[in-house]
C-alpha cells in the first residue's frame, strides 16, 4: 500500500505514513485492483467498504429507464509523472 500517497489525501491529512500504516492494520484494510471496464458495485448492492483511487479512474454511471446510461461522476487519479492535456 502506498502510505505516502495516502498521507497526501484529505482523509489522512496531517498523519504520518507510519501512523496510517498502523491505523489501517487495525481496520483490516486491504488493496484491491480492478480491470478496465470491471464493475465494482451494482445499483442497489450493499456497500460495506470504502475505497480510494490510487491510480487510474472510476466512472459512476446511471442506467436510465429507457435503456441508455450516462456517466454521472468521473474521478481520475494521476500518478505523479502524468499530466492531463
């Protein structure tokens, strides 16, 4: 787990990387990777975990009644050496 990255997030702001590591250990935190296009959660599914995007992007889509869908939220986290053009 990238504790340096976590220490730069608003959630862990002001907390040292080693303290974050200890806290997450107590909370049974884990890392999980997803493939491009993989569904993380479906509408109506009970969510019991919280996640942070360490690398890549996540889209939250809404399926409309007539069959189409729209992206209602898009979140992208870039690695330090990447830029958006």
